[in-house]
C-alpha cells in the first residue's frame, strides 16, 4: 500500500537506483504511475507492504518499505527488482549498475564509471568537498542524513 514518504519511520528499508541519465518529464510521469501501481499491489506472502517512493533530481528512484509494518521477503524484493529491470528496458536506462558513481558538478549530476571517477580525482575535478550520492544507504534515516554528502563523508573517500 502506497503511503506518503513523510509517514514512514526513520528505520524504513531503502533502495536507491540511479539512472545513467536524467528522465524526461513525460518519463517521470510514467515512472510515477508504474511505481504507484506496483506499490499498491506489492505484497509479502499475500500481506500488504507499507511503502513509498521518491524520484530525486529526475535521476534517482528511491523505494522505501516500513518493515515495522511487514518485513520484505526475498520474493517481494525480487518483484521490486523486476519492476526496476522493466523500467530499464522501457526507458533505455541503466538503473542497476552499482559500479557507476554519481556526483554533483554545480547544478548538474554526473554519472560515471568508477574508473572515470578515480581519474577525475587525479585531475582535481573531484575533491573531498565534491557532493556525491551514497546509494549504499539502507534506511530512511541514512538516506536523509548520508545520501547526498561530500566525498570526504562517504565511502567515496577511499579514492581520495
């Protein structure tokens, strides 16, 4: 069952999927429709999941589940991954490549390979103050506090 993001507890489970490009406005509308439909029918062994989603910067899809209400199961996680794979195919984007790294360059969001990220560090284009997206966060609290942070305050610091 779809609920408002702000009603979910800080302990809610989070998955962040970054697109290798920004979604067009009409794509965002369609993605929102598909996410709404999916979450309204998302179940764990026949029981509803209390969940929500965000689309941030027209480039990140964030799924959240209140595990205090019902825990997700392997099958329910598989169902959400299948949805993400369908979105990848439909919009010709890459949402599941964990080797892509995203960072801000002014108002722009760049998604690059890990090799390019390391090269940009060597070139001084990325510094400890560069805003990066820590897609490894796994709770709503972590998302709100540690998702969009400086490279020095993220797992990315190991490359600095």
